[in-house]
């Protein structure tokens, strides 16, 4: 999406097509500025309107131009102000943990980041822990600026601002390490299962079927006379053969297109 004066020409054309009686509806704001995610665009509209004291769900072309100038401004102050306005739902100049959690979930939903959305509570707590060390229950704009503008102590003068920001966030916004190694391992395992359960259950099902077939055939031949002659070799071979037949059937199943279509 183009920005600045060049981008405004395209936005203005879309406004002329979408506006009704010279007013643009909130529901069409995202389409007008070229944003596909309607929910996120609606929250952005509310934040920009709230800052200007607009309570209606419509805006004029002049107001849209004002919105666009803020959105297309690449400066740090403009971007951090827009972010703060989106999070600060009640426009009281303070951000609570609930508001941080809500904007994390909204951003994750807009960018289709399901894992981030699932851990929104944890990330919100980490942000509040870093920016609200006194436990006041809220953070202000200057707290965000202090975090994002402060360079890491070990960074050199040649490092770019974006590199400094990346380093600082990676240093600051990390969870407190669990001292108990068992609890730490259990927590990591729980997160792994939560993130990959859709891949885990088919593998567990396949392993369960293989183990069941092997055990069934192993026990069956263990109770036969041939077991007393050949011992565990015959039982193990028969069990392995049964699992081999099952896996060969799985490999051939995708080839049977007509059968699958009929089923």
C-alpha cells in the first residue's frame, strides 16, 4: 500500500465511490484505505475517531484525510501514538492489562497467528511486568516510549534503530525462568502439545494401531505349539508382519482413488 501524498490519491478515489452523501461509513473504512481485515480496520477507525472526539460512525473526506496523514506518517512518534490510541479503549491515557490482552488477540487474529492468540494472556502479563514494575495496574505512553527508545547496553553505535528495538524486545519481554527443572520441562511440553496437537493425534493413533496389531499377533502365536520350538522369534516375526501389512495398506490407500471417491 502506498503512503503519503501519493497514496492519498487512491484513497480519495475509493472515498468518492464508497461515500454516501459525502460521508464514509465505519464498515467501509478498511476498504477505503486498502485494508482487507475488516475487524482490525474497525478498531483502527475507532481509535482515530476517539482521539479526535468523533462519536458517530461516519466521517467526511476532510477527516479521512486527517486519518490518512497519521496512518501514513512513518515517524516513531506517530506510530507509537496510533498503537497507544488503539489499545487505550476508554481514552483515559492509561493502558490496563485487559486492554493489552485485547489488542494482542486482535493483532493475532488479523495476521492469522493462532499461537500468539492462544498465549495472549501470558504475553500481556509479560508486557505489564516490564512496563509496570510498581504494580499500578496500568501503563502510560511515556512507558512505551522509554522501552522502545532505550538501546540495549551492549549495542554499538552503528546498530540501526530497528535492530536496537528488536534486541531490546528480545531481552525485555521474556518470561521469568522457572527454577524447578521438572515444572519448566512440563510447561514446555504442555505448550508443545497445545501448539502441535493436530499433528500429534494422527501419529498417536497410528502408533496405537501398530502396537495393538503387534501385541495381538504376538500373543496369538505365543499360545501355539510352534512357540515352544522357535521361541520369541516366531511371535515377534508374526507381530512385525501384521504391522507391515497395515502400513502397506496405508501406503496403497491413496492410490485407490476410485474406491475413496465411492466411499
